[in-house]
């Protein structure tokens, strides 16, 4: 039986020539956007840097280590500060951090550029690394439960952050920091959905009337949750993984 319910609105239908003209006009804007992104990246490489205490402690699988150790001998470090809600079960942990971290998988390309990617979790090591394992992630994972305020000096350390460091011998310097929507660079999901006709389907987006936007609205305030859990959890639960963090 065919589903006769009305579907969401669609763009107008035109012939191939008219479509190509509209696509070419947008392509000019996309190329300008790419060039501006390159220019911003060039400016980012020219930012000054600030020294950070290289002996600041993190807790890893073998106990306490220093920030310098987290580099794993490489010249650069990309550190994602994963939020943590103490005492809460897996289902109540940060859906945003889960969303972004779950999309960082293949690290060999980062390593080939003499850089390490690591998670600095703002919760205790044992329950948080079990959360990493439940998600099936394998990036280096450390706890900075006691030292996050020191590493994120002057910032709201309870939010998620992406911080870049470089080392010169035994000295460590912070070269770049971003938070909020700045961490979207970690999520190809957003970039791919942005290319589709309906986008991310979130209420804040500028879309034509009739476009589906059920996400992140008054009726559905959860952007990265579904049925009471971060969306990524459900495939792990279906695969039989335990989300017991105790």
C-alpha cells in the first residue's frame, strides 16, 4: 500500500539548464567561502602562543602523567576536553561531546603530520574510560578532573573545548583554542547534512517554509539525543555492549 500522507515540502522543479545556472551561482559563493577559510587558517598559523606548564598532571591507563607525556613524543597535540557529569549513568553523559568525539576515528593521518589527538576528560579516569570503551573509541584518553581549570585558565572549563598545543623540547605552548560551534570541525556529519536539501533539520536554520525541522525545537530540545540517550548509544546497546560505568 502506498503511503498517501503528505511529505515535506520540496524545491521547485526546473530543467537541467536552469538548475546548472543556479548551481554555478552558488559554486562561486562556495569557492569564495573556501578561499576565506584558507585565509583564516593562514591567520591561525600566525597567532602568537602562550606557554603552559608542561608538568600539569593527567591520569592515564598507567596512572599520573604530565601534559608533555600526552604528546606521545610528537611535536603537536590536539586535545579535546570532554565534559563529564559526575555520578550520572552513561545515558545522562554529555550528548554533544559524545557526538563530536564519536566522529574522530582514523588518527594515522594526524600522526603523519607529527601531531597527536587525545581526549582530556574532565571526569575521573575509571568511569570515563569505560564510557569511551562502551562507545567503541580507541583514541588516547586521560582524566584532567583536577587540572582542567588550570589547563583552561580564564575559560568556562565545564564546557567542551578543542585546544592545540606545540612543544619545543620540554616546553609546551598553547597555540589555538575554540569552543561552542568552533568544534564542528570534528563532525563531518554536519558538513554532509549541510549539503542536503533539508540540511540539519534544526529549528534555528534558515530554511524555506515547509522544510522539516524537528530537531532542537521547543517540542524537541535535544539536538544530539533520541529516546533519552545520546543518539550514538543506540547502536552500541543493540550490539550488546554494557554501559555500566560503575
